[in-house]
């Protein structure tokens, strides 16, 4: 049995007379998605919900709407329902916040309007009061001396009307524009908490002179004083500061900024400094030997014009750029009230070499330094070779020693002896003197078959000047005509008394060729050194002397140093004469590298910035700056001295030419392998000549002949002398093109003889060296029963069989002789021209290497031309 509620609504006609079915739901299709990519289309019903009532900003109504909406959303899941509920709640909260914000903005707008209206009314009242006071003042000034009483009363009226008690009603109690008069009386009730507090009324300050009108009226003679205008204190601008809060006046005007206060303080300070006299600053002025006026003014912090005025008062007329001497500068400094301190350029050398005093507690024994001296060809170098078991004498050109050498020998007892070998030729006087200055003992070598010779006498004088003991070595005792007794007797003439004749001079009969009594000579030297008790301090910076200096390819400037005090180490910064440098390497006399050199040890030093002169002092300094300063000072001093000498020589030569006519001179450019040879050549050539013909040395230096030497010789129409060096290819080409004569020599007396022959013209027929070709060694072959054969390529000119040849290694002459063989393939040939290969071998010489150069030349007889 069914109820009425369960019955379906019957069909009925529409008002328009049509049949229709009332639909309570709408159908539709929805595709559902499942896992694994499966989907399904299903039929759904969409029910139309009733229209929800609109809700205002009331939260309770919103909550009711939410609960009511849940009845209609029966088709949604719980997650969707929660999401919709959160969205609705957030919308409600935003709506409430927006309503509150609008309410506060309306309150603030109304407050600003009221404040602007109040300020406008107060401004109008103030302006009106000021106008009334101005009119009263003008009226009082235009009235007679005694105005009627009515005028006095009327004059006081504006002041009374302008007082706060009698202000217009509209200003004090009337309603303000834009507000309700009943709700806002003159004395306002407290505002609601939501409204912002309004600033209180401005304070009006009045002059408290109420009896002024009465006094004026009683006197009658004085015109009435206008009522003072009200002073309205302006509104405080800016933020409230701590100072204003502590003072209790939060409406006070904003104070000055910190920057303004600082500027005012600085202004007051400058004004005080200008008003008070400035204190005099006394400075210490450093005065060198010569100083510029501008530099002197800068050091005193004075104006240059004032310095020039002071000089003019002293009688010195100088401009700002001129220099004055130290005495004048000192007077100027005293005139300005400053303190002066004199310095000199030579002060950079103060304390040089005195880094540590010699104390007996730090002195240790050192080997003796022995200088071997004597006449040429008396066997000095051969004697050292016998003691060192070397062959230095075999490599000397001409069979004579032309270089000073330093060696160290270890005796059989283990003690070391340092030997310095000096040349015996007359031209090497400076070398012998230099060797005598640095030595402890002099070994005088005298040939038993030759006796006392001029250079022997010179060596005795050098030893006596150096105040060193002498040990006589009578050499060549193996010869049949040796006569040692004659040598001992001849020494008596020069105040050398040997022990055999009752004296104290030790003498030993030796033979360098047979190594006879060499041990006795060492014993005599060691005995003499024990008597001298030689000691040195090894724990101080090095100090020594330059024995010899030269320039080598790939190594630069190299100098042989004899360490006298201290220890020389790799990395030390040193000064040698006018040059400085840093020790890059130390090489002993055997060619081995060492890390340190102790006292009395000779070493080769690499690392010079330039080539020093033989005999210069060698001192280690603390830093590079001082080394540069000392080097620059010494170079400047040498340059100034050279200019003085050249100027004096030029003047003297000019007067001599005026008196004796035009004198002919031979300009010469000298290049040698070592510094000692340069010194000897210059000394020898300058002694040659007479009043008619003289030698003028244009330039003398160490190293190979280069283009600048050829240019100098061309400018002076001079001669170039190369001593054991050669010209580089560019210099040779330039000399050949310009016609400059280059003379190569290896023996010093040959140079002297040739130059002397050129000057005097005594040698009518002379032999001139004629260059014919160069050959470069490409390979060296060792052939049995023949020796070493050089495979060569002729690089310049031609090579002839029977011609003279020289072997050059790094442009230094190694050997000079003749060719023994000249072959092309297997055949002997007479000559080989440029661009062809050949085989060459030397007579009695096999020390050839790949890279050496063979110079081929011929000797031809030519007439000497002055």
C-alpha cells in the first residue's frame, strides 16, 4: 500500500495549454579514470540546488550558510567539502578585514578634515589680529601729541578684542565645518578608542603688561601703545628627539643637525686660527754638496720667491732652477730659522766593509796567499804546474804567461796554499803590483842559468813596498850551466841576504821540469806562514779583491775573486768597484761548483751586472738598494773624473799643436780577453811615440770586437787591435766595407813592436796578415795512425794547403799553427772554396771539437805606411 507522498505527480496541462513533464533532475555523462590507464563513461544526475541566501559580513550568518550548504552538496566527497569550507572561511575573514580597514580610513579622513578646518580658523583669527594691531600702530603714529581720551579708549579696544577671552564665538564655541554642532561642542568629549588622538590646541603667548593702557591714559602726554600681537608658536616639525623629551617640551622646534653643528665648530676654529698668530715650525733640512733652489725651498716648506729674495740680500743672484753650494744653502736655512744637516754623496760608502770588527775569539787560521813573481821565462808557471800537476804553461801563447791566475794547492801534510801567478813581461807591471798587494808571502823565482834580470828587480821592489816576506826559489837546477851561488851573491846587491850567507831569507833550489825539491819549497812556505800566524774571521760578510775579470759567451761577466775576510755564499749581493751583482754561481780553480768560499780561497764569481776592473775591492752588502746606490755613486765619480781628464787633455793638446804645429797621432781601439791584458796594453802603447807621432787610445774594453768598435774607429780613422779575441761576423763585414784595419795579436810584445814600427817607420818591409777564409767544423773523426781529422764546411773565402790557421772557440783563439792535411773526399787538394766540404788536420794538435771555427790566413810582405 502506497502513501500520498510516494505517489508520483500526475501529468497536467501547462498554463499555456501544453503538456509538460516537471523534471527534478538533469542527466549527463561523466568519464571516470581508473588506475593502469583505464577509463569508463557513466550516467550521472545533476540536481539543481535552491538559491543560497546572500550573506553579509556577519560570521554567524556565514557559518549558518556553510552548514546549510552541506545539505545540498550531497554529491561531493569529504575532501571537496573541506576545501570549499576553507575557501568560504577565508573569504569571510577577508571581508571582515576589508570592512575594518574601510572604517579606519573613514575615521582618519574625518579627523584630517576637522584638523584642517580648525587650523584654517585659527590662521584667520591670527591674521585679523595682526591687521588690527598694524592699523592701530599707524593711527597712533599719525595722531597729534595729545589725543582725546576717546582715542585712547578706542586704541585699547583692538587689544581687548584680540585677547583669547574675547575671541569670536565662531572661533571658540561655534560648530566646526563638516561636523555636527550638537554632537561636538566647544569642549569636546573624549574620543572613541578607535580614533587617533588629535594634537592639542596651539599655545598663545601674550605680553603680560595689562596696566599699559591705564598708564598711557593717566599720563595723557604719551601716545597710546598698540596692543601687542599674539605670538603663536609654530607647530613642531620633525621627529621627537631624546633631548626634547628630557626637556619636557615635545612641541619645541626641531634643532640643528649634527652636520650643521660640526660646520659651525670648524668655522669657529678657523676663525680662531686666523686671529691667533701661527706657531713657527722648525724643520731639519738635509743639505747635500750641491742643491737646487727649488729643492731647497721644498725642503724648508717655504716659497721659492722668498728663498730667492734671501739669496739676493746675501748677494747671490740665482733663479729658481739654478744650483747653489752647500755653504750658501746652509746660510739660507739659518736665515729662515731652520736646522740644517750636511750630507755628502760619499756617505753611501760609510761603514762599507766594517760590518763586524775582528775579535780574537772568532779568528781562525787560514791558508797563506803566495804570489809567484820573477822575470819572464824563468819558469814561474812551470813551477806551479809541477806543484799542481797541470799544464797551464802549454796553453799560453808565445810560451809566456800573459794572465794573472789564482790556484789552491793541497800539500802532503793536508795544508792548503793559495798561489797567485803573475806575468813576467815588462808590460804587466800593474799585475805584479796588484799581486803583491794581496799576498802574504812572495816567492821570487830566479833562473839559475840567467841570474837577476830587470823584472826580478821590479818584483823585489814590489815585495818591499808591500812589506811581505820573500822566499827565493832558484829554478832550472837541472841545466848544466846552473849557478845558484851567483844568484845568491847577486841578491846581496838588492838587500836580500839568504840563510847560507847569514841572513833570514829562505831559499830553495828547485827544478820544475824534474820536480826537484818541490816538497822543500812547500815546507819553506808553510814555515813562513806559521811565523806570520795568519788568521781571519769566517763568520762575517765577505770582503775580497778582484784578481782578474773577463767576459765569456753564455756566462756574461766573470771575475776571479780572492776572499780575504768572511765567507762568500751563493745569493750574496756584492759591490765590486763601480759594478754590483748577485752571486749566481761559484767555481773553484778546478772548474767545480762550490756553495761557499772561505778566506784565502780563489773562486770565479758569476752574476756581475758589468765587468769590474782588476784590483777592485769586492764587498758583500746587506741589500740590493745599497749596492745600487754605491755602484751609481762610483760610476758617476769615474765619469766626472774622465770628463775632467779629457777636457784637460784636449786643452793641453790644443796648446801643444799651436806651439809645435800639427802633431800626428794614431787613434787605437783595444779589445782583449781579460781586464789585466787591457790594462797592460794601454800602459804599453801610451809609452810609445814621440813629439811627432803619438798613440791615442779611443776605447779599451773586454770582449769580442763588435759593430760599435768599428764605428768608433771609422769616425776617428783609427786602428783596432784585438788581443786574443776576434770580431763577430757583422763587425767583420762592416770593417771590410768601411776599410777599417783590424789587427789580431796573441803576444803583447808583438803588439808593442808592431805599433812601434808603425809609429817610427823603422821597419820598412813588414809582414801583414791577410785573411783568406773561414771553415766551420761539422764533425770530428778519429783515424788510426793519423789522429783527429775535422770534417769542415768552408763558410767564407777559401782554404789553402800550407796556409796558417787558427782554431777559434767562441771567438777566442785556442790554437795557432799550420795545416798538415787538406782533403776533398779521398784526394789531397790545394784549396777548397766557399760552400764545399773538406777534411782538415793540424800539426801537433788534436784538441778539436764540433762547433769550432778554423781561420785561415796568409802572411804577406807589404810596405809600412804611416
